[in-house]
C-alpha cells in the first residue's frame, strides 16, 4: 500500500492538491502506485479503482502558451485538448503508465492516436460508447456493458490480474459514496451567502479527480466539516448565478465572476457531471456502470431526442432550487457539441424569463481577462 500523500485536510489540502496535482501523482508513481491518466467524465473510474489503479484526469493549462502541440495539431480545434496535449509533450501530462480515452467529442476522439503515437504510454485504451441517449436506444446499455467487459479483460491482462465482480462492487460503493458527499457539499451552496464558494468547489472537483477515491471521501468530509464551522464565512453578494458549459478545470473564470460581485451557486460543468448520479446496484456490476454513464451524465456529446423542456428541465430546477438570478453559458472556442446545444438552451431560458449571458473563451488567461467587462455588466444587471 502506498503511503497517503501528506497535504493536510480541508480547504488547505484542496489548495495543495489543486496547485501540485501532477507532482503529487508522480510522487505516488515513484513510490510504486500505478497511475493512469484519462480524458472526460465518461471514463469508468470504478474499473480503474477496482484494478488497483489511480484514475488521474488530464488537465490543461491556462498559463502555459500552446507551442509544442501546434506543430502537430490544427489551431482551429478545441484549445483545451490542444493544451492537454501540449502539456504532455512538455512533460507534466506524460508521466502516467496508462492512458484512457472514451469516445466523447470529435477532438478527444482524434487525440487518442496522436497521443499514443508521440507519447507511447505503456497501456493505451480507446473506449467506445453510444452517442444516442439510452432511454430511446435500449440496445445501448448492452453494447456499452460489452465494451466495459472488454476493457476490464484487456486491463486485467495488462496488469496481470483478474478484476473481479467483488472488486467492482466495492469500487462502485466507494465512488457512489464520494459522489453523494460531493452532492451534499453542493447543498451548502443553497445558503445565502453560500457556505462554500464556487471557486472552492471547483478546486475540490479537480482535487478529487487527482487522488484515490478513499482519500477523496476523507477530503470531502474534512471540507464539509470546515465550511460548516468556520468563523469567517463567504461574504454576501448581490447576485447568484449558475454556470453551464463544457470542461473547466481552472478557477480563473469562476473567480472572475465572484470578483464581479456574484456567487456561483451551481454549475453544470464536466467536474460536476462526474458526481451527479450514482451507479445502481445490479446483478452484474458492469450493467449498473453502463446505465449510470449513459443515463446520468448530461453532456452535449450525447444526442437526446427529447423535447427541449425535458432535456433542460434539470437546469431550470437547479436555477430555482439554488436561487440563481441568472445563468452564464461558458463555452470553449471550437467546442461544436456545446455550441450546437446553446441556441435551444438559450431559447428555453429566455422562455422562462431567466437572464443569461453567452461567453466564448479560448481557455487562456489573456482571454479570461478580456471578459471582465461583460461579466461585470451582467452581474450588475442581476443585482
């Protein structure tokens, strides 16, 4: 057993992991722990945990200019994925033994072979999954369960061990417990002012995707205890907003919104999607994992042929329940999937009378700074 990295507990530990996640993971690997990096919340982390592997989600950089990746990739593709590959070519994202990519968006789909060719991870796996929502495509459940079974066998063969159903059930219980705790922590954002800020929650989301699930459980518990009892609570602000969009693994934009005078009280971003919905208990654990990932992740990469009101009702419910006065739709440039969803989502929010702001960003600190005036004007309108 690898010794737990000593970073303290509570929000201090969250900050330490958030700032030094790659270095901490490399320390674990040097100590004998097997670390696999992965893209996207569609990666079945339960299988990795059951195999005794640390699932470590790849992160981009908003501070480091994209230079090395642009010798291999077109510049008119997702800047988040380009940055992830850039950081791999430069070192920080290239340390892991394994690399997992699910069939999510087109850019992540294409980066798999490029990453594998140039970085040569010891174990590289591409996981296929359906693009049509399972309730209207029931064959999708069996198809994805079959893909998960192949993944389990191939991973076990590489590791030289059998990944048993018992190990899977234990991993499912652990990840379900972690998700439940994160949702419980989200409930504390309903208070006015919220007991935990949006930027603190974003850092926590990144932190728990960087450490073993058991340590994630302990971390969330310690944060919950701290924010419930700390004497100096977040200051009350004039506006409360919900943020919707794709990947956000950096707090810069959330901090910008908070600096403009608003609380980010709820979000529907990739870090959040990871823990919204549990794996149901089924006779075969892979069947439950299949259903959870196909039913409970509300990502634009999955086509859902439902009426608009049914597709986006959960966002209206969150806006009401967390008492958000408005919504910010934050999209990364060249993100086709979310940009395709945006017009209908905006129309739905306009129909409900919920003020909203569209932001398109190139995922770097320079463009973030340029958004300040627009965000501030929107927040002042909500006040």
